[in-house]
C-alpha cells in the first residue's frame, strides 16, 4: 500500500510517500480502504518528537489516528459490520494516513456526510463528547467553550447545542461568523473575557470546556468559581493542578455511533477547512502546527 511515513523525528518535510506493508486486523478490529484521514495535533506532535518520552514510536511510522473509508477486511469476533460498509473511526495513535488502515472503534457513516466530513469526525467527536460528558447535564445550562473554532471545539459546539445548552464560544474575530453559524454566541478570548461574558450572559456561565490549552485555564476556573465545573481536553498538567476534569480521547464506538446519529439527524456536521492530496501531507502538517485551523484539515487518499 501507499502511505505517508516518517523515518525520523523532525520537521514536516521529513514525511515521505512510499510503499509500506499492508496491515491486517486482529481480533475486534477492521481494516478500511481509506478515502480520507484527518490531521490532528497529536499527529504533528508525534512526528516532531515532542511526545517521544510519553509515546515512543517504532519508526518508520505512518501518521494519523482517524480515517474514513470502506471496510475491506474484518477481524475475529467483529459483528455488526460487513465488507463494503462505509465507516469512520479510530485506530492507534499512528497508522491512518495510508491506503489501508486498521480501526479498533468505528461507526457507520451517515449518508449526509461526504468522505472528508467522515474523516474529520472521529477524534474530534469522541474528544468533544467525553469533555462534555464530564460536565454533566447540558440542557438549560450556559456552557463556555474555549477554542470553539477548532476541530474539537466546533464539534463540541454543535453537540452541546443539540443537547439544548446555551453555548458561548471563544475564537478570534475572524471566526465569529463561523461560530454563529454553528449555533454559538461568539466572543473573543484573552484578557477581559470575564467582562465580556458579563455583558453577554449577566446570569453567569454554568460550565466550561477548554479545548485550546491557551494558558487560560486559571481564568476559566475563576469565571465559574469552581474547578469541578470546568473540563479540559487540552491542558492536562494545569487541569490536574487546578482540580478540573481532565479528559483524554478514547477509542469508543458508542460515542462514535452517537456522533453518527446526530449526523443522520442533521444536528452535527464535521467542519472541514482544507483538504490536501496525500502528496501534500507536509503542507497539511505545517498548516496544522500554526494552530489556526477552523474545523479540521483532511488528507484525501
């Protein structure tokens, strides 16, 4: 199969397109013929070596954690899916940006989503849902999402709105119209946030989801007055110090199926900013490292 790989840690230019051995699913896994794979922060952090102490890789490695495509091989013990089914989901921390990828968690792709949207849904939706679930009931509550225009943030906005939360989303001014289109009330992040929120929601913010790791977590806790009313999916060290909910992504087919159901209802549509052919994956990683992606970037296989 053709795959993007890096043979050593380094810059995005270390990524090459080459032939690699075809993977095969183990028990409880499926293999998909990949139509598209998304780019996540963990992808470029792993490639750059920033996580080598925490998550050592066997090199060469194929970047990518989530993908969408057609099932073409099924491991032992797998039920509810057939060869030829259209699915999206998650595999290991690497391996998705290739013609063939192994998934250990998946859901059937809603007919309303194209391949790029399906590829962008996996990691973003489960991360958003786990962060939101940590905060408890959403209906009737006012939720602040820090970093609401990114991949996880934009997914969280739509998922929370679908659960009848009033959502305030922080983003740069250029993304305010985008946030409004998702159903959030937009505001800018940074100094003066508490004052801006006071004008938008005089009754106050009930709960907060941080998706940005912008260094604002202390301020977010102060806004709610209670660290247990704040969850972070991005700033783990600071969250542990402050006593907030600290949430990691998980390969959870139940959450993927819940995201797919919202997609079928027209209440969640993964937002794709840019697509790149496989040969331009280095450009996609370079763009992702700038931290300005609106929604998701996706690699077309």
